C-alpha cells in the first residue's frame, strides 16, 4: 500500500539533517533547518514503539505508531480528522493508557515517569479549557500553583511574561468567558509558556483562528523553536505545517504512513510527467523551467491519450499520496504539468506519470492506458 | 444558606412559646427553650437528615466530574499534578468543606440561641449538669463527629465522581444513596443491615451528651465512618489512576 514501513522504522532511517539542496536560482521562502542537537539533550525528544490503542467497543484508534521526533525540531503531525492524532497525543501525555507499545518523552519512559518529565512539557490538547468565572491571569495562576516545580515567588512575573508573549497582557483581567476563541487559544498556549519548556505539544493550535491569529501563532511557534524547544504540532492543514516544520509525520486511519524531513516528504510525492507527442519540440516551452517544477521530458508517440487534469495540488498529492490520494486522477501531476498554452499546441499528447524508481503511488497507477479511437469521450482539449 | 436554617429554627421556637413542640418533635428541640446552646444540637439533628448530605453530595460530586466536564482535568494532569496527589487534594477539600459546613451550622445556631434564649449551665441527656464551658466543648466534639460522618459521605461521593464526566449525575447519585440509606434505616425489616448503612450512625452523637461522654454507639459510628472512607477512597483511587482521561 505505501512506504509506511520504511518511514516509520528505526530512527537511523529518518536521516536527520539530510536534505536536497535547492535547485540553483530557485527562490524559496525561508524554511527552518533542522538544528544540530545540543549536547546533553536526548537526541530524540519523543519516541514511541508500536503505540496502539484499542477502545472498549473494539475500535482501533491508533495502530502501531512509532514516532521519532528529533530534539530541537519542529515536528508537524499531519493527518485528516479521525486519523488518531489526538489519541496519540493523549497517549504521549499519559492521559490515555496505550493498549500496547511503549513511548518516551525526553528520554523518560512514560507513563511511569509522567510526574518527573511533564513539568518540562507544555501542552495544548484538543482546545483550551479554563474556568469561565476566573480572569485570564487567575486561570494561569491556578495552573502555576498546580505545578510543584514552579517557584511561587516568581509566579507573577512569569505569568506576565507568558501573557505578553502571546499578546494577552491587556486582556489579562477580563473573565475567561469574555474571551474570543483566538484569545482562548492564546491563553492555552500561554499556559504552556509559564516555565521554560524542553518540549511543546500543540494539538491544532490554529484551530478556529482567523488568518491574523494563525500568523501570530505561527510566528510564536517559530520563536519558541528558535529558543531550542522541540515543538510537536498536530494539524490537518499541510500548508500550515509546511511553513513552520522541519520534520513531518503523517497519520492515516491510525497508522503512521510517513515520517521524515519535509524535503523527503516532497520527494516522495514528486513524480515526473512523461509527455508523448508527435511534436516534442513544442512541449519544451520557451525559457528555463519554472521554479519548483520539474523539467518536462518529451518522447515521440502516436496514440491519443486520455486527458489528464493538469491542475491539482502537488502538495496534496504528496502529503496524501500515501493517504488515499485521488483514484480518479490517473496522472498525478506534481512537479511539471504541461502548461495550458502548450497543451493546445500539442496534438493529443499522451501523458503518463512516472514516479521515481522503487516507489509506488498509493493508487498504483503508472502509465495512462490510451483510449481506443472509437471512444466518444474527448481525449484531449 | 446553611446558617440560615438554624436562625429559622430558633425564631420559630421562640415564637411558638416556651411549651411549644412537646415531646413529639425531633430530639433536643424541646430543650432549646431551656438553654440556647441546645439550639446548636437541634439544628445539627434537623440538618443531618437532608441538607448536610445534600451539600456534601454537591461538593464531592463536583470534585472530579466538574473538572472533567469543564475540560480542565486533562490540563491538571498534564501540568503534571499526579493522579494520586490530585485525588488526595480534592478529597481534602471535600473534608474541609464538610467541617466548615458543620461548624457554620453550629456557630449560627449558637449565636441565635444565645440571643433568643436563656443561656446557662447545660443539662446533659443523662441528667447531670455541666458548666457552660464544658457544654461548649461537647458541642465541639459533636461538630467533629458530624464532620466525620460527612467526610465518609464525601468519600462515597468522590468515588462516584470519578466514574462520570457529568457532575449533576454524580450529585444525584450520591444524594439518592444517602436518602436510600436513611429510608432503609427506618424500615424495621432491614434491621439486619442497619448497622452497616452509612447513615445509621449519623445521629449517634447523643452519646457525647451523656455524663461519661462516649459509649459503644460512638465507637461504632466512628468505625463505620472509617471503614467507608477507606473502602471508597480505595475505589476512587483505583478508578482514577487506571482510567483514560478523554474529557
């Protein structure tokens, strides 16, 4: 079905720091690089082996998840709703007991070592939850008082610092029930920032936020990560995760189908388009290849072919290429689709998608079978 | 609210005249007219039937289920608070609330009794008389005994609370248990199980008001409370430390 086994296997297959260099001349927005591991830190902040959870009722929510989150990285935990992301996060934090498997946080086996290690972990699980009748500051004071490792003498200063980092200092005295959703989310993140943390586990931190709020949370996560904290962010939006993550793990129906750096994930999803046409020189198009696209190879061919939808989101195919892509779209087109202008000039091109050797797409298609000439459906535009 | 009821009782007794009530009412009420201190005992007796168990049910039923329904339980555990420690702190809060409730009732009744009725040396149930100071000391012991009874109920409530995410369900269940216990206690056909019911020993504090304070009832009562606390605290601990927190 997929290359899941390879991605989710032993840690040395992850390849920390190994990335393809960007093509020459290509502009890319600043991407966070996986940082070197600081000495004295565990090399892996979160690790799990075969973590599974079967609920009473027989539902297998999480099936053999083996995570390896490198220390100091921003790890994006992707997956559609219902794929078991939140259940996995609850198991990591010791809220739910796994049916089988083991896991460690910051090198400490869990859930046995929960009291020892959780004070170094800040978390946001399934939305903010505070007492409505207390103010934001009072809620944080209550959180801080529960933490035995927190020094009560510095509590007020730390609360103010945390509120300022998330931008809630002005609204700190309002009752929690008067907060907007964005403010509630930010208060939840502030609760995780009350003390210096080695690990932050954030379950959909931008859930329900407007674009401005989403930007603010993203920059906050970058800032936290820049301070050396490992950040584990779960989301169902690849676009979000792409902008902040260095490593990615993809869940689907309870299984971890991919784990690795962001560049590896893009590589896995990449495919080349093979255009067979009677006029190969038309297919090249003027100028150099567009940035981010793969060059189009052409080969001489005769038969009319099924029209391939040249749109489609490479990233969607890449992210969910293993996670049940589009069965009705035979020529998945990451990389270099034929440009619309050229398609008109090409006579009935035959398009096929070739993936890099050794990999299979999830829907197992390769070359597009050519349609018979008797077919009534239009085969090319 | 708890303080309001003794006030009501005191005013009602005062208004009904010195001979009002006779022997048909609950214990101690007829003695209140003679000595205001007895208003405290009377109030405790009256409130023990329903109101004090109700307040204990509310507080203990809300202790864990309220956190779960608010969603704050998962954050408390992630701080980390430690499941056993959290349970212990919650139970301590329940016990302290029970003590405060009983003390409030007694204090309010005492104040009202002193205002409305004559106060003097206290006549004990066994007939002898002790000074006012000693009488107040016995009042304190009674308050402690009732608080122990309520702590036992609180332990039952804590255990029920760990099984649900809906505080109102927990509160209702505890109250039903308390009332069922009292009703069974009143049915003579169940006399075999009477000593094992939690509410059977609640009103046994009359033994404190006898000349040698103490007696088998008192020790039985305290033993019953201790056993209930141990059993239900263990149930609550076992449930809470092994349950999945999905709220």
